[in-house]
C-alpha cells in the first residue's frame, strides 16, 4: 500500500492538486512547487490525506485562501 507520494519540485499549480484526489490517507509532499491558492472545492480532497507538505510554495495569505487558512 502506498503511504508516501513525493511531488515536490514539479512546478505544480493549484490546478494540478485535483489529480491527487484518488489518494487517501497518505503523506503528500507538494513542497517547492508553484501553488499559490488552494481552491475551496479541493479542501475535501486534501483533508483525506494524513499529512501534506506545502512548504516553499508561494501561498497567498489573502482572502483568496481564507477557507484553507481557517
């Protein structure tokens, strides 16, 4: 059973995150990509993972990410 998926350093954007919707309960490494916004419709997908690493992404700390930040 897969428990760790490393997609770091792949220039992924927020549109790319939907492609991981079939993974559940994994450690998802999305570090060092180009993810700046987490759309609200992706939060249920992301909440199914055990851990997600978003470090070194240019995440906006604005109202566009309010659902993710809260």
